[in-house]
C-alpha cells in the first residue's frame, strides 16, 4: 500500500472463523479522508462467513496518526460489526515511517 499516493488508499479485509482471508474490499478516498460506504459493505459482510474484519489504509501525508474521520469511521464500523456478531480486530494506518494500530493503542 503506497503512502506516496496523493489520496488515501485502503482496504477492508474479511476473515472467516479460522482466520482465513475471504475477501478484500478496496477503498479509495481523497487527499485527507477515506470513505467507507456502509451500504456497500453490509451486503458483502452478510454474503460470506465473515467473523473478523481488519481495516487498513495509508496516509499520503506520511503521518500515521488517525484523523477525526478515521476515529469516527473506526467506531462506526466496530459498532456495526458487533450488531452482526463480528469483530473489528484492528484498524491500521500506514504512514511513511510508522504505523498506527487502533488495537495497539487500546482504542478497540
Ligand atoms: Zn486516515
């Protein structure tokens, strides 16, 4: 996932109960935010035996710190997944020299 891109790029990875990757949904945002289309995500979640989700995206600024939008999106997705009996395992932001893990920072 190249951080040099001038827009945020990311993915939603769906894993089954055995921890195997079922599907990767690619996300493309603008220069400083990444939209997660829940109306698109929900049918994909329900169409497969997904149990765990990992979000990840890059910051074109090179800084790994989450934006307010990143924090809000993480909370929204985590809450949505709980409704379906699924878990957001982590949301990782990749910067130029560092990564930010919501789980690692105790935010999930
Ligand atoms: Zn971000």
